[in-house]
C-alpha cells in the first residue's frame, strides 16, 4: 500500500489557523472513520492528537480538530502557538489490524 | 497511564539479526493489540507489524513480511520484534505502540535505533 498523501509543509503566524490534508483511497481513509493524527517534535516520539476522525484524547487542546470528507481527512489547528511547530502525520486504519501513515507535514509557525 | 520502553537496538551488519523488546506497564497488557512502527532517518512513519492481545493474530507490512516476526509474552508484559535478514533500508528508529480498539495507536515508546551497516 502507498502512503497517504500529505503536503510536505504548511505555515502560519501565531493566532492564525492552518489545515493539513491527508488523502487516501476508498480502501483506507474512505472506508473507515478511523483516521488519527500525530504530532512529532524533533527527536521525540509521536503524540496522538486526534482519533476516530474527530475525537481528542484527554489533555489535547480543543484548538486541534479533525474532519473527513470522502477519501480526504484534515487536521485544523486554530490559534496557532509557537509550540505547535512540529511534524504532523495522519494515519488510517486499513482493515485486518493494519495501519497506513501519511508522509508527514512540517508545520512552521512564522 | 500506559508506559512503553523499547530496548535491543544497535548496529548490525547486512544479513544479520536483531531482537527488539518493548516492556509495557500501566495498563492491562493482554487486553490490547500492540504494534511496531519505524522511522528511517529524516523520513516519515511506517507501520511495520501488529499482534492481537492474545498473540493469536499477527500482520505485517509487505516490506518486512517473511523477515520479521512479532510476538508477545503476556506473562512478562513484553512485546518483541525478531528481525532477520536485515538490510540497509531497515535502518530506523523502531517504536512500539499500544493499539486501542485495534484502530488507533494511542501510546508510544521513545523508540530504539537500529542501524544496518557494514
């Protein structure tokens, strides 16, 4: 399976909103409402930010929100803060316990 | 809160073998599937393998099928990844992750680096 497609980079100024897209196929993103998003700061382990498309784990600010339409999922970060600068990865359940990740998006806070 | 601690990484020659371990705590280990995910230097995340809570079902990415074996010892709350016939493109940080509802990897370890080089 090919990786899900994400933009290589996005940027925004503090206080602004940015949206990162994640495009898959009808066999993964489009087939299941099981898309999750991970934040990874340099040299650190990934951290779960949203799951089941739009749910947030305890402790994740509500500035982070997920959505999906067809084969494309999105992560929107509102009220950008300097600490949001990181790499972001989408991940979709692909059936039979398997997962597929996106190529990652580097978020720069200007 | 769940905690995962990987070990066993290191430098290995092409064609060699290595076994990674992941010690789990803070949750009922047998109730959750567990997965390995890797990240090559400067690259993105790649899902590698998953094992059901009982250990009875295992799945692999095509890139490692036939070379890697995932297993678990529920009496020791430990996950393993046996890696054989290692290649240079297996060089990566290997993370273990807990799978909740079999559909989301909600807790990750800090990773262990595997370098395949002569």
